[in-house]
C-alpha cells in the first residue's frame, strides 16, 4: 500500500515539474524530429491526468476493499489539476489556460469510466463465484 502511495506522490511531483517547464521549451521538445507528431498538448493533458487518476483509483480501490469512492477520486483529481493550473498562474513563463484544465478533466473522466468498467466486471465475477 505504501509503495502505491509513493508512486502516486512521485507521479504528482513529476506532473508539477513537467507542467512548470516553460511553454516555449515544451514547444521545442514537441517539434523535435523523434517526437511523435500525433502527440499534442491536449493529448498530453488527457494521458497524464488519466494515468494519475487511474493510479490514485488503484490506491483507493485496494484501500477500501472493493468499495470504490468515485466522488472522492473525482474531487482529488480535479482539485490537483486546478492547483497545477493555479500554480502556472504564478510562474512568469507559464499561464493559466482553462482549456488545459478541461483536457485534464477529460482525462480524469476517461479514467473514471475505465475504473467503473473494472469495478462492474470484478463485482460480477465475485457474484458469479458465490
């Protein structure tokens, strides 16, 4: 359990550091020859916050022994995304962009959908074995 919390914390720190990189530096990175051209800023937001929410959901799922707190995950994940956007507001080389927050929420909702499907499948498996 502690190992999962450490992974979620490490990913949170990576997200904070990654979203603190100056925007013009990120544009240089994404235009490099070996960087996949289909990866865009919205996709990065969706994937990073989706993965963060899945990891956080995994912790909550194991901690609550199968009873999943969807609202708690939604509040924590959206709150973290909003805090990162507010953090970018105080950085001189970044800016608060509401559309980035919308993409963060999209990734979180996709992750919640995946968790819901997993939750339904595992509960059906338990019911069928009883």
